[in-house]
C-alpha cells in the first residue's frame, strides 16, 4: 500500500513539476526528497525497534485497530519515530479519521474525526 501511494505521489509531483518554472521545480524536488528521506528513516527506525522487541509490528497494530473501524476504508499508516507512534488513516462517508497508536503498547493515544 505504501509503495503504491509513493508511486502515485511521485507521478503527481512529476506532473506538477512539468508545469512549473525551473526555480520552483528545484525547491519542490528538494522538499519531496527530504520528505522521502524522513519517511525511509522513520520506517527503518520502526523496523529496528520492532526487531529489538521494543514495539509492536505494524501488522500487530493493524490487527488490533482495523476491526474497530468497520464500515470505514483503511487508507494506510504512517510512523512517527520521535513519538514512536503509528497514525492509521481511515475514511467513512467523506470524513477522514486518524487513529494514533502507541507502537510500544498498541494503545490508542489519540483519535481525530
């Protein structure tokens, strides 16, 4: 799911860049590269912490949370290495809901509607 979304984001960015000037293009490419680097860093950190036994895997988190969100479409996760938390994104009836989950315990720490 994440790789597919990354591909779509890359294609959308490339389309946008094609219509912009060279100066704007450079700034957008740099910003996109930084975001991708941070995402890779966060994913690597999550993997290291999970292997060390310090936190739950994404699939364990999803197995706990997804059944509580019946009727909503699961849009995917993101990971915050600083907070050691996953943010799971859902949509139902046009409304987006974020569920923040402590990666160490699997507890829901925040829910936004």
